[in-house]
C-alpha cells in the first residue's frame, strides 16, 4: 500500500498517479483511486459487495452486450485530476475496448456504484464528481437498505437535477436503453439470510 509521504505535491495529476505505479511506489492492485487530485483509499470489498457486483455484471452482460461494454472496477478518466474506478461502468462500444486510453465522460452510458459501507463517500463525493463531469446517469445501490438511488440530469455545479430513490417492486429503465426494464428485486437478488 502506498505511503502517504510519497506524494509531496497536491493536487496529484493522473500523470503523476501513473508514475507512482511505474516507479513501484504504488502497486496496480492497491485499493486506491484518484479523486480531484487526491489519492483516496477505497473500502475493502466484502462478500455482499462482491456478490452484487457479480450479479449486476452478469445481468448487464446478458442484457446489454449488443450495445455496451460492461467494465468492472476499472478506471475512467474524467479530467487531469480524477480517475475513479466505479464498480460498474457501461461504456459505448469501441472496437479496441479502450486499449489506447481509459474511457472518458462522453463514453459512459451508465455508472453503478455498490454501497455496503461507503454511503457517505459515494452519495456525496462521488455523486458530486460524476455530476460535475456530466455523467448522464448514475445508480447508487444501497445493499443493506435494498434501495437504488437513480441520479440523472447532471449539473456542472456538482449535483443532479433528478434523484429518485427506488425500492420494493420498482422497475428501472436506463436512459441509454429505454426499452430495457430491470426489476429492483432482479438487481438486488434475494434478501440475505441473517448470519
């Protein structure tokens, strides 16, 4: 894991961030992401989080393979100072699968962030970041609450004009594929048994 003393200058650029990997000061498998010039630790992935990401991955691949690339926990380049790694990003089809550079805001059809213990960070910091960069739609999936916050109509000031909290028998239709209907129960899976 990266030692905080390694980065002397702030804000950190994406170029500096990648240089830390090249020099071995930061490993590719370190659980960090670059958010507005700061290298931020990411929460550890527990079994509930991993299971839901796996479920959503399968669901989106089955339903969207003809219109999207389903990217799991991979970086997106929002600007010179931000390279988050959303749990799921549905990307516009591209023949090289973004081999030359990470996807940018215009390439993103939908972002899904899974929240088990990261509610505050996701619903504040990341929602603001995605809105500022014009990500048209973001779903924040609250695993313990069995809710999905659907954010649309981003504003450059860092908020979404439309935020809808879905629960129960709700059906979600992503903007990029309006004929696709996803039931909330299908997204979330069965209620976890108490341990």
